[in-house]
């Protein structure tokens, strides 16, 4: 999607919301309309930040699902993700790297995509012996490949193994709230006892339907002890230190 | 060591250096004295920051060395660490957690200490199934234990397994340079392509002989891709963002 397309999609979204009566006023100032008109994921008339650890996972094409799990197979949703329409599938695959090192059971996320992709944390890439570059989802040109092994068949991926870069999903109302646009970089501060950490380079991925959610990988989540964090803050500029 | 002791040690150190002619002037402004009078680790008359990943490791008492490796055994230095007098030993031990999960080969660091201690990253503690708290070295009261297994014997540690907290070793000249004291907290900014990260809560551990070196664990090193970093900055206040 180029900049022109982004602007058009965003404008269309804003116009639709304006027609629906939801633009420019928070739910708190329009009690007659009610919370049902809040943008996706908002609570009490404002964005509700969620920070999630995105563990290693695989995206598959329809074709690869059939090769790995058998002709006619489709992904079977097991657990819904926070983003509407996305799910962890019941299926897992084995990922085999060079030198026959492997991860035996990596979760497949749905729905299927136009290109298969393996998203690892740096620790995982070391385990596998794959020198995966830091990339954002979908940007897999020139990345290393691997072998995917399922219960029925296997697939040789020529490319698609990435070290997933930090990003934040949000809708255009969230983007307006923070004063950012799709493609901007933000900062996430995670306050934890004795290991408070600020993550720069959090890419904004804005679309119409997303709910505000930062995705960091397991290494990042472990470095800041996200599970024990007392506060998370997402900011436009600087580093979240509010100096 | 309390505040009074710290001050006394520091004053003694500064006085000794003053008598030796090295205090208050950089080597650049006293070419007649030369680099040999620089504080430990300084290069070209100023602190030379090193950031190291401190992988999981074990400290042992003399008694435990003999139990694990045989009567009369001592630690055998294999590789010197950056801090003078410290080394990675040739010896390794197996660490066994509850539910019989284990790490087969964890390096012992020397010299020996008054209490044995296991330092893990969070990822390691998950692997072992040990809920290790974030602690600074030596602060092991109330921490979980584990079993250490060597080639000759084994030791049941009642406590001593910690998730090693970030810290920076430095000498008193480094501390003066940064305007900090032993026990203060600093910030480390690691600039890496698409994963720049600021680590708060970096504890200052100042003594007379240390060289300026930040220790972070493997999770932290992987979260910021330390190996590929283009810049590291240590700052006294704020977060290193220089806003």
C-alpha cells in the first residue's frame, strides 16, 4: 500500500464515521450516542493500550496448508487473537533450519496469506541457526528460507524467515489520538521493577479496523519482564521518558 | 557496604591517585605523565564504554568446587573476562530445576565466592521452570534454589538462583566523569537498526579497580541486537534520548 492509498483508505474511513455521527467527539461528550460508536478497542471514550508478546509463529498460504496437512485441509481456529478476524490455528509445524537444527512445534496463525512466512525472535533464530534479518511482516524479499514439516508433507521455503520487528496495530482514530500516521515510528515504555525498558522503533501499522496493540517478541518481553510490568506507555516522540 | 564505607573507600582511592599525580587532569592535558596513569579502562584520557552480554553462569564456593569436581579441585581459568582478575573457568555444571528440567552445561566463573549463586536470563529461568527474581549479584536471600551436578558430585543449593539485574561496573574516576555514585541508577541506550532500546535501572557498581562495563543478560542483548548495534550511550539521568 503506498502513501496515496493509505490516505484514501483513511479518508474513506473518517468520512464513513462522520456520517455515522462518531467523528470528532468522544463518547464521554455524546452520551446520547453511547459507547457502541467508539472506535475499535476504545474503552470509556479513549484508546486502551494493550502490549502483547508475539511468540514465534508461522503464516501459510492455502497451498502450503494442503501440502503440510493434506489435500482439502484448511486452518482450524483454536483461539481468537485480540485483533478481530485473526486466530491461532490448531495446527503446528516443525521448522527445520540448516545443519538440521529444528523447532518441533510452531503455531500457525490464521487466516492464510498470499505468502508463507516464519516469524522468530532472535533467540529462536540462534536455536535454528538461521540468520534472520529484522523485518516487518510481509517484507520478505531476500530473507532466508527453511523447511516446514507437517504431518502429511513438507515445504521448502525459499525465503520468508524473519526476525519480527516491533510494531503497533491501531485504527485511524487511535492514530489521530496520538498524532501519528501509518509508517511512523513510536516509542513504548514498559515500567517493571528493576528492568524498566524503552523500545524505540515501534512501527505504526494503522488501518480501519485494528485495535490498539503493540507486538513485541519474546526476547523483548523477557528483557522488560512484561508479565510483571506496572505500566505501559506509548508515545509519539522522544522515548516515553517525558523529560 | 554502607554509604559511609563507600565514601571512605572512594576518598582513599582519590587521595592515592592524587598522590600518584593522576587526579583531575586527563592524559590529553598531561602528556608528560602519559597514558599509564589513566584510570583502569580509560582510552585517550576518557572512559571507554563496553557493553557485554552476561550469559547464564554460576559462581561457586571453594567447598562446592571440591564437592562437584573432586577433593582438592580448584577452578581452572580458561578465558579472562574484561574485568581484571575475573575469568571463565574450564569447569561447567549441570543445573537441575524442579520437575527435572535442566540446563546441561553452564559455565562457572572465577574466582570462587563466599556463597554459590546461579545467574540466569528470564528465558533460562523459564526453561528450568524456576521462578527466579530480578536481583543484583550477592542479594540472594529468599531466592529459589536448585541442584548443581558436576562430574564428581552434586550440591543442593537452598537459595541463590537469580535473574541477574542490569548493572554497570566502573571505577571512581568513571563515576566522577558521569557524576554518579555507587548504588545510583543510570540508563543505557543501544542504537540498532529497527530495534533501538533504552534500558533504565542500570545499577552503578563502583569500586577502585573496575573498568567501565555494562552487563546485560542474553534476553536484553537479543532484544536490542547488541551484536549489530551502531552506538551505545550511558547517561546519568533521563533515558539517553537527550531530549
